[in-house]
C-alpha cells in the first residue's frame, strides 16, 4: 500500500507517496500522514504532508495538529509543525498559530509569528505587536518583519534597537529582517553592518544587501 511507502528509505519515494495519497482524496489517511510527519527528517516532505492533509480535510487536520502540539514535549517537533502549518497560509490554522505564540521555546514562537505574517491579515497586527519585545532574537526579528508588511508599526524602532545590541545574535537577526523587508532606505544601515566586528553579523548583512539589491 501507498501508506507503507511513507517510511521508505528514499526521500523521492516518500515524497511521491505523499502526493499520490493526496490524489486519492480520502480524509481517512490523514492519521497515517501525520504519523509519518513525526518521523520525517526532510523539511520539504514535512511541509508537503501538511499541505496534502489540509487539502484533504482542513478541519480534521487542524484538530489533529492541535492535539499533537498540545501533548508533545518535543520542542523541535512543535517548531517544525508550526513552520509547516504557517507556510500554508490557511486561515483555519489561526487557532494553533495563536496558541504557539505562548510556547516556551523561542523557535516555536518565531515560526508562529512568521506564519501569522504569511496570512497577511492587518487585523493580526495587535497579536504580533507584543513580540517586538520578546527575549528571543528570532522572535523579535520575525515580529518586526511581519509588522512592517502589515503596516510598519514599531518595526523600524525595534530593528534599530537590535542593531545597537551588544549581542551578535540580535544584530544578525536585525540584518536578516532588513533583507526580508527589502527597502532601499536601509541600505546604508546594512553597509555599516557589513563592517561589524563579528563575522556572522557581517555575513548576514551582506546577504541582506544582496536581497535588497535584487528587490529594488
């Protein structure tokens, strides 16, 4: 059976199995798909599993994901799950994305904010705004990026504060966010970051500059 191929050693076979199961069009296979998700190491296949499951039955999939998210102690699994869900821009996932904002793991919160940004709904700005002050650098930069795209509220001030931080992770994340925002007005700031004492910050700044150049 196709479900048996979800555990095949070949990523190509696993990926094709997911696609084929999606074409069958039965919500009865969602449990098998989500079971395979928990064991899948390939991020692309994980994302496809969530996409296929949502297409088969969004309400059932979200219900199962909420249950799994709420019961697992594996923070990496929770972060992966929220990332995959967020990439799908499915409004039915809003409850789970909102729940993930309260997660103790910064990776989960950061992925939740990224997912909320993908929904591109201005009414979600108030939900994201408090996370401009999160202790985690990725959460802050994702919040600033999402808010910029939803209207810019507080994003620039937060990024400027991060750029002045003594922690290289904050400066690197700010550089990444400026690249995602992709506005030419930040080129001078990124040029300064390209001379940062830390090699990782310089690398992020140069990548961001390259993105801004392509966008503009």
